[in-house]
């Protein structure tokens, strides 16, 4: 799959927008410094120091009279032409709101507006002109103040608009960063898809090779199976002929085996008859064995009784012999009599021994006769 150039990351499309500084564009003193400034006094223009008399001058209405250093409410609009020399007389100590005090040269006589231009002369006319200029400047000042307020309002609206633009710029910057990360992810995804495509192509080629090999092996297997089927058919024909031969021989063998089985059945019946006879003989032998066991018990009891009698007799004889010995020691005269008694006792003992031997011979004869009967 060819790689599309329009999918490459477009890092040059959305460059980072410049960030505007509101504090630099709209400082709180920018408009005021632009529109208002204090006019220089004649002394400041000429380089002369300020007279100390100007600091003590006051207006008749209770207001502070502006001096050359402190012009008061008078302002200069930057766009207006520079004031003339006559305008600076407005800051002189002779300027009053309703009435003015005469200078030190004319005395302390108050000036009256009722006298008019005829009474004051050239100075009155100058003062009148200056008062008219002052009123005009006051009106211009108010107009400039209104314009300044409008400019401040426009600057505030421009500030809010610029803040909105900055917010939009920040949003666009974040969107730009998100687009960059998205394009990077998209590039990685494209690389992964390329790798998957190459792997899929290799798997497809390998699958095609395996398919061709499987098809060739299938054709070989089909041909081999065809040959095997033909061979199996020939083998089936031979097997059928052999089956016919074997079936004939099997029938003959079956008849032979049936005759032999009948003969074996007859022999088995005869053997069962003999077994029944042997069982009867075994029952008789069991009866005889029981009788012999009872006789043996009786003989064992008699033997035990004779043995006990012999032991008692032996003990009695031993006690008697002991007494005889004691008496022989005491009385030698009784030796002959005791000797005769010993001989008599010896004869009795021989009798008992002979009796015991007879009993043993009788048991052996009984056992021999029993074995002869069983045989």
C-alpha cells in the first residue's frame, strides 16, 4: 500500500501564536500620560527660579491660586498647539476666579468687575481675555476628560476583547498541541500498519507456497490412493476366493469338532458320575476320621490319666524311698526288708513301663490301620 503524503504530520501548519501582553498595551498611566501634562511656566522656560511671592497668593473665593510650579486644574492637551506667552499669565498671581487682588506695584486695592475696561485699562482687558481663555480651556478640558473616559472605556472593551483573543489563542495552542500528539500517534499507527502489511504480505506468500505444496501433495496422495484402491480390489478378489476355500474347510472342521465335542460331553458325564462316587467315599472317610479322632481323644485322655497316676505313684515312691533311706540310716537291721520292697517296686515300675509301651504300640497300630483304610 503506497504511503500517502497528506498523512504526514503537518508541523508547519499551526505555528505557535505570539502571546500579547495586556499590561504592555494597556497600562493605567498610558492614556493619562498621553493626554495630560503640566505646562511649563515662564520661569521654567527661561531657567529662572520661582518667586516666593507666588506661593502665598490665594483666591478670594477660598480656592488656592495656582502658581507657576503648581498649575492646579489647568491641563495641556498633547494634540493642541503649545501655549503662547500670554497664556502663561494665567498662572500668574493676578489670576482670580471672581475677583483678583492687585499686584504689589498697584497696592492692595481690590479689583471690581463693575469698573469694566475703562477703569482698568490695558491690564483689565488682558485679564478679561485671560479669563475668557480660561473658560475656553476649562470647556476644552471637560471635553478632553469626556474623550479620555470614552478612550478608557474603549481600552477596557479592547482589553476584554484581547483577553478573549488570548483565551482563544490558548485554546488554539492546546488544540495545536493535541493535533501534534494526534499526528504523532497517527504516524506511529501508520508505521504499525505498514509493519502489519508487510507481515500480512509475508504470511500470504507463505500461505500461497504452503497451498501449492499442499495441492501437489494432495494430487500425489490421490494418485497413491487410486493405486491402493486398485490393489485392494485385486486383494478383495483373492480374499473372496480364499474365503470360499476356507468356508468349505471350516464346514468340514466344524463337523469334526462337533463330533469331538459330543464325545467330550459323554466323557464329562462319566467324570461327573465318578466325582459323585468320590464324594460319597469322602463322606465315609470323614465319618471314619471323626471316629478315629474320638478314639484318639479317648487314648490321649487315658494316657494323660496314666501319666498323672504314674507321677503320683512316683512321688509317693520317692517319698517312701526317702523315708526308707532315713530309716536305713537309723536302723540297719531293716535293710533287707527295704531291699525286698525296692525290688517289688521295681517290678511294679517295669509293669507300668510295659503298660505304657503297650499303649503306644496300640496307637501306632490304630494309625496304621486308618491309613490303610484311607489308601
